[in-house]
C-alpha cells in the first residue's frame, strides 16, 4: 500500500517542464502498453495508474475511445495477485467507467473478488467498483452479494456495501429497499468497542484480519462492531424510508434509546448527529410531533461527545417554534463551549450564537461575559463572530467601546469576516440611531481601506440604510460617499452612489455642493459611470427649486453633448429637452413607477411570435407597472445577516424567494403556448394565482389557475395523485354552471391519459368561449377518472379498473380575474382620467365592523394595487382608499373609496371609479352590487 502514492512533481521537474510531459494525457496513453507486458511489472503499472487517476482528479477528460482502451488495458491486470496493484486497478476502473464503453464485461472478474472466501482487502474495493459498473437492471442479480457484505464482520466491507447502496438507490430503488433488514442488522454492535477488534479473536492476527484464515460462510451472520458503519447504515435507512414519515419517526424512536438516550445502540457520534438532523426534519414536516421529538434532542445535550452536544444545541437554536426552557439549555451548552480549550468548539459555538442573536438577542445576552473574553482570541474568526454577536446583544452604552475594539483588528481579518462585522454594524445603527456618528465614522474609515468588491458593497449598503432611515446622518453619509467615488475602482458601486445622490441630493439644504463630485465623474470615469453621472445631474436640474442651479447644470450637460460615447450624448440630449417641457420631466425623471420586467418580457415575446402583430405598434399600456421601491426590493440581494451561522438542517440550501406575479404570468404564457389547441386564442391577457380546491392531506389534490384570453377563458386544473399503488386514467374535470345564464359556452376538455404519483402533478384544461367581454359565473367541479391498481411485481396497471369521481370545491369567475394590479402616481393619473368614463356610487355595509376590514375586502374583490399606504387606515372612523389596476387589452382603472364608520350603519362608502373604457366601470360596479 505504501507504494500506491500520488505522483507529485518536484520543484525541479516543474521548472524544467518535465511534470507537464510526465502527466500528459498523450504520454500516458502511449505508456499504457506496460499493461500488456509479460511478466507484468506491478511497480510500473501502479505508477501509471496513479498518473491516470491524478489526471482525472484534476479535471482532465478522456475521450470515449481513449477511456475504453485504458479501461480494458487496466482490466488485464486482474491476473496479477499483487494486493496494492489490485487496489489501484479498482480505483482506476471506478473512475474510467464513467467514460468508457462496454464496462459491464469486467463484472465477472469483479464479482470473483466479492466472494466471502476472497482476500478481505479485495472485497471492499470490488464492491465499490461494482456499484459503478453494473447496469441498474443487473442490481437484482447481485443483490445477495450486497446483502452478505452489509452484515459482514469486517467494517470496511460493510461500509463499502452501504455506500455503494447510496449510489445504486437512485437507479434501483425497489432493489435497495429490500436491504432494509440487513442495514438494520449492521447497526447492532457487539459489546467490544475496539475498531481493531472487528475480526474474531481466533483469527491469526493481522490488521483488519489480513492474513487470517477465511471467514465462515455467509449464512453465519456476525455483526460488526465498527461504529463508523452505523453512520452509513443510518443514512441508508433514511433514504429508503424518507417518503414514509411514519417509518422515519419509528426509526428515530427505535435508535434514540428512550428519553434519556442511555439505551441507544448507536455508539458512533456521527451517526447520532445524523439522527438528530433527521429528527429536526420530522419536526419541520409535522409540528404535531415537536414535543416528543424535542425531548429526544434535549437528551442528546447531555451526551459524552462534544460533537453530539453541539449538533443538538444547534438544531434547537435553528427551530422556528421552540420553548424557552429547551432554548436555555441549548444556550448553556454553547456557553460551556465558549470557554473550551479547543478552537473548533469555540468557533462553532460563537457562529451559532451569532445566528441566534438575530432573533433572540435577549436569550443570547447571558453569554456576553464569555463572548467579551473571546474578542482578544488569537483566532480572528472566533473573535469576529464573538464581537458580531456582542453588537447584536449589547446595549447602547457598550457601542462606543465595541467600536474601538473592532477598529483594532479589522486589518487582521479577511474580507469575508469584514463583511460580517459591517453587516452587524448596519443592523446596530438602525437599532441605536443616536450612535450613528461613531458608526458612520467607522464605516467611512474602513471604506478607505483596501478590500474587495463584496466588502466595499457591504459598507456602501450600510451607509445607504443610514441615509434612508436616519435623517440626522444623511448629510454626513452623502459627503463620505462623495469622497469615496473620487477613488472608487468598482463601476457598479459608483453607479449606485451616483443614483442615490440624484435621488437624495436635491432634497438637501445645499444641493450645489454635490455637483462638483458628480461632474468629476463625467470628466474622469468610464462611459458607464459617465452616463450615470449625467442622469444624476439631470435629477438635480429637474427637482431643484433654485433656477441658478438649473442653468449651471444645463451648461454642464451641453458639454456632455460632445462625449465620445453614444449613451452619454443621448442622455445629455434627452435631459436638456426634459428641462424645457414639464410633461417630459414628469414622465422620465419624476415618475415613481417602472414596468414589471417579467411582464414586459412576456408581452414582447408574444408580440414577436405573433405574425399579425407586426402591422401595429407594440402596446406598452397593457404592461403592468410596479413602484421603484418594489423593483429595488425584487432585485435586492438577501442580507448576510440572515445567513450567518452554521448550515441549516436541510440538505439543500435555503429555497429561493417565490416568483413574483409577473414571473408566474410569463411562465404560464410559455406553458400555454405549447398547447396546440390554444394556438388560435392569441396571447394570454392575465392569469390568476393558483386556488386550492382540496385539502393538502387528501389522496387527490387539485388546484386551479384561470387564464383570460381575448374571447376565451381557460381553466387549468393541476391534479396530483398521492397514492403510489394506484394509477388514474382518462382524468378530466367536469364543470357545471350553478346558474343557467353564465355568458360562457364550454368548448372542450383536454384530459390526462394517465396519472401516477410519480407523474404528479399534471394538468387538465377546460376551455370556455365568452359571450360578453367580462362574464361572471360560479361552477361546481368534479374530478372524474378510471382507477386501476398497480401490480407491485411489474409496476404495470391491472387490466380491470372502475369509474370513479371525486368532488372538489367550486370555482367563481369574477372581476378580480380580469384586473392586474398596477402601480401609478395616483394624483397624476387621476387628473389624466378626469374626462374619461367614471361612475360614482354610495354603499352601506352593515356587516363590516372596521375600516380595515372594508379596505381588505375591497382590495381582495377588485384585485387592485393599493397606493400611498392607503391599505392601512390611520383613523378608525374616516379613511380614503386609493386603488389602481390594469385590464389587459382595455386600459387602466382607478378607484377612490371614501369611507366612514359608525356602530349603527357600519361602514359607509362613497366609491368613484375612473377608467379608460366605460365597460370596465360597469364590470366593477356589477361585482359590488352583486
């Protein structure tokens, strides 16, 4: 084994170029003839195999023909009995099998080494290689070998079989699931705890039983005492049972050893940590099991292993719903780790406490004394997390002292930890706004230090927050940012700062003092920054009340007309024109709304794909708008404050934020375009949010999305079958109007030929033609299908089935299905629609008991965008609600509702509707009256 080592080039070889030749792919393929020599030289073959594996590990790729040649050349070495060479052969075969062809031909040679009476050192290598070689359809043929290996007395053999089962599971689930009993048996250990005692005492000695007589035949099952096998076995048991929540719960209860944990058969700390994570997953999926599962986790806080103690404490700290006694015990465990001599324990504890302090600062404050002692820790990673936690848990009096301590070691830590500290200060300045002066001084100081883009961006964003939320800090923060862009090497940051100066600078008492810094960027920077500086100057000219300042800016913009870049010249020309016409200024500079980019993209794609659309200009009025703040929120990155701490118990990363309504609209449009039956319908005008028509626990789950076309309405039913042993055929949804007159005529149903749990969810479409522009109606819905059982042996449905139906909740088609929320500047748009069709009505709603309830009901009924924060009443008796919406294909609609509340008549409402078309006003009024 000592001779099988990675061939690393010496410094002399690197300088002379011998290394690149020695590990060159072409050279290695030529030298592969050593595999055909007679007699075989184990030393030469091992060296060449090492170089092959090295190339694969550093990212080199072999072509299919090259890999196949090397693979079968390597397979010739099976005739040699050198143990080190045999292990090298298996390692190379396992890596080459991905690219080579006909690899299945070496199965017989590999299975020969898997026999129970073979050398022990060969069995584990053979098992790992076989899992990469065999076709999934062959898994059943080698099942008995894997079962025997899982319960083998040798821990390396058992671990190899368990890990191989991990790799086989995605392709041969049914076969691997039958190994559950053997996997459970491998967890049970003997009383001896020695790793080196895995071979029986009567064997002739030797490490791992090498050189010992052959083991007994496989029918005599001897359980392993290597506790590492338990880790692999627990993981395999979980993936076998992960779809059955009850089975996972029983597995946890079986191996926890009772409430105290003393009776557990698990001796390996890693296996217990794995079980703790599975317990946390069960709690997350089923909150009803939180209490008994939390007792198990709490018992592991008193385990003799530090690893288990920490894992249990971390899981409790990351739970969403926890009890304070459990959290206090977890924090106490972490507090003990803070004074541990082991740096890894101190790092883990401070990192977890830093994450917990975001939401539970009061509970973590009990550790402040221990955390302060870690500020001077020689490990700066530990010191960073300690001071970050103190910033979140400390009081206002301790801010200045902590800021001085931070300044002392900022130059000694990496940018990654600098970002963490800056983000902590960012939250601290909002918590203690009176201390903004010292924090702003600190941020301006680190802004001048050396650092990468992420670090500088974190500092700039912290200053942005101070400008936005702390009025007293605005002037000083803007001054520091102006100084920063004088020597900023990052274009993105310069553009963002120039935009902020254009938004906030004109509002300051002395806006002229910022002009010099902005115009310097026009003279000294690249084209992108120059264009941003021109836009910033224009905002000063439009929004400033000082006429002299506008004249000065006009002179500066005229100079920009001679810029070498087209974008800069065009912007300068545009804004000079804007200065002369107020209407253009309102549209291009003062406008607070922007197009929803996802909706705009969807409309443009539909416009380009429609051949008949090229005859007329693109209608931008049909694209919904959102506020600038909402657009910035959609584009904003998540703060690293939310991600500080140990990885969560989830296997995957935290899920991305849900798609916006416009993004869903775009996805639906692409999906509907692929259905040939809808090709003649034209572009989809709007799509609603999914409406659940069944409970989440039912065997059949149905949700509905309504798509509005020009002359048709399409109902999309997302159907899921949760029964794994049942297949549904000819799946359709029967919609029956509750009233005879609905102004809708059913066209057709697109059913599902087959639906299983594996193919769920899938879609059933029902299409209706409109008899008038905006029809309303209510429908009862019934899911109809033919139910057939699946044959467990073949997985095919049985011949005989039976017709069945499943009643789901009804669907209503109303005014909210035709309106898309859209942001506008209400006062300007209200004035624009002064001469447009309008309706004024007065209503009384005795059933509504609050102004807030009336606002929520009206917003939900009309599906319109509330403006200016009017959705939240500040007065319980009098309020005005302002709503804006867009009816795709028909125009904009605004609604103003003046409300008054008293105990006797309830809510009185004066409703004024203004729209581009009278039929929109009539539609909303009909919905309110109805």
